[in-house]
C-alpha cells in the first residue's frame, strides 16, 4: 500500500527534551504538539509559521494530535540539508486540518523541503477553493529539491477550478509575471490521496507555458518547464476531476501509481493520468480505473503540447470514457508512443482523437479486451485533419453482448498493420493482420490489480505468437516482463512469450514456461 512507506521520523521522538533539539541534518528540531501542554513544544501553527527555518532544521508534529489552520513554513533548505516536516512519537499520524482555509499546507517560494508522515484534510465549507498541499512558486526563478512523501490527504472538498490556482489534493504550481519560475528535482511519492475536488495530484501546472506546441492563446509567458519530476507509488481515489497530471515539465517519470474513481463530479473534461505541454515523460506501471462520464473519462491521455511521451506497461479497466486519448486541438503532439499496455472492459472508446492534427504517434503491442455487456469504438477519429498514427501489433478481442467497431475518417489518419482484431465491425485495411481466435489464457479474468493479468497472456499455439511486425526501439520487454528478442518477429499484443496453458480448473494459476520475467516498472 502506498501509505506503508515511511521515513522513520517517529524515532526522533526519543530525543531528550529540553528545548529545540539537534536534527539529523545538523540543524534544529522543533517539536509541535497542538492542543496539549507538553513542555518544550510549540502549541500552534502560528508559532511554527513564525519561525525562520534553516538548512537541516526539522519541524515534527506529535502523533495523535491535531493542528488547525494553515501550515506555511518559511526559509529554505538545500539538496544536502533538507528542511524536514514530519512526525514524532507513537500513535496515529498527526493531523493538519485546514478547517476551511484555502491551503492546509502552503510551501511558497521555498527549496529543499521533505514533507512526510502527516494526515492532511480540509473538509469545511465545501465548494470553495481548497487544497491539501500547495507548493507555489511565484516570480522565484528555479525552486529545487522538494519531496512530498507518505502523506494521507483526504476530504479536501474544493471547487471545480484547475490550473495554477485550482483545487485539489497535492498541487505544485508556478505563477508570477516578472521572473520565469519553475521547479527542479521534485518527488511526489507513496502518498494516499482520496476524496478530493477537483484534482488528485498535479505537478508543474504553470503560467510560464507559452510556445507554439501548447496551442493555448491565454498562456502568454515564455515556456519555462519544470524538470526532473518523479511521481511514484501514489494511491489516488475518488477525485472530482483529474487523477494525476504532469504539466509544463521536461524530463519526468510517472510510475506505479493507482487511480481509481476520477471525473466523479466535475463539469469539465478530465482523465485519469496524463501530461500537458511537456517533453520527455515516461508513464509506466500505472493503473487507472473507474473513470466516469465520456468527458473525457478515459484512463490515459497524451494531450497537446507534448513531445517524446511514452506510455508503457500500464493497466486500464472499467472506465466509462475509454482507454486512451490522443488529444490535440490547436497545438501539437509529436513522438507519442503507446505500447505494451492492457485495457479491460473500457467502454465508449478505445483510442480517441481530438479535433487537431497529430504529427507522429505509434500505438503498438497493446491488448484490448471488450467483454460481455461492454460496447466500444476501438478507434474514434473525429475528423479528417492530418494525423500520422501507426496502429500495429495490437490484439483486440470482443466477447459477449454489446458491440465493437472502428470509426475512422476519410482519409484516415491511422495506418493499421499486423493487428489481431476479433469480433469487431467496420474493420479497416489491416495488412499482415488476422481475425482468428487469439487463444488468450482466460479472457475476462483479472480485475483490480495490475499484477493479476495472466489471463490476457497467449496460450501455446496462439496465432498471435510471432505474428507481429518488427519495430525499432520497442522498449526491450513486454507487459509481463519477458525480454523481447531481436532475432524473431514479436507476438501480437502485450504478451510476447506466447507459451501459457489454460488453467486446469477455475482459480488455479496459468503456467507459462520460460518467460524470462524481469518485473514490471
């Protein structure tokens, strides 16, 4: 579970009492125990906010206590000597309750912080602007070395606004008008974020995003991307709008996150996990499910203003809007790659495009399963604008009631080849492809875990085995961890090995031989 990873800050509570103690980083430790008369501790957030913290300092909240208001520490640390905000003692996490304040935790124009081990909530006066954790850079240049880890953020009932002044659980935003502002070396990891409006986790949203690729006329300040961003191992559930968004960033990785239940209440368009106006971003090992509505309601999205974005080894299931959105309206999408992902029972649309052009995208070696009672347009192309998308080596299987079909423009911007597509109507030309039974191990099995998808592997003798087109720079392994061989054609779909047998009885494992599993992520 994401919340299970901690930083061991509780042991600091065993230090001797007698005024501020020395922190592990060489600075001063300030203990906070709101609502108690504990000696040698601070008793309110106002007292904490009055401090001028220095590199290596720590502010530790006593477990089992609740502080009310906004925590807004001042002063910056360094990469080597972070300022640590965390917990000490035994018992339940210390609670910071915003009690209707706009921000429960506000880190404004600071660097060198590590925030962990707290419970953060802000449920009062629902529908107003609300944030759990707000990291704001404003006319500050480059702010660096910020880690937000092992927090429990919940019941932050904000309004339906987004971008730099939006509501949500954890927001990292760059604003101002005079000094280009961005972030470097940001880690948001192992947090639990649930029951929030509007967004779950947003990193990099910025007023400094103007470039031709963005296609957004109201963004007028020059593109100043954040860099070296990691969003990992977070558990996000029941968000009014987006689940996880990385924005205006160059070099980022979004991995091993779980989003379940998004676009629950927003009147806008929202997706599970996606980038905007960013470059060189990898999304891997993520799971997105429970997306509501068809605005967008899709698990994943490569949005406009993006270049060199890869989605690989992710799992999408049970989303009302569908599996994947390639959404450019007025900007551009270049060098997009969607490979070795699994989609199960996503309805409405498999792959959707927005109204604009797509310079270059490859969608290959994905497995899309459409089960009983589910209908899906596998590819929905809205108009005949120029698009350069290759759809190859994908396995699409429809079973049971409901319908599946293609809806391509004329002329189509999608080129299909070497796909195995079964029980799907209006099939476009698909040279090298097949409509045979793919012989999956147990289609329709699996469910709510990315680690429980062996039912979508190929049985020995599958016509999909070694039937795909050879593609350069294919990532080196399949969804299940098997190394891809360079001396033979790949299999069609997300499983390359193709050597499993059906289970001998329901509930038994699916034996597969010699897959060379190296792990996902």
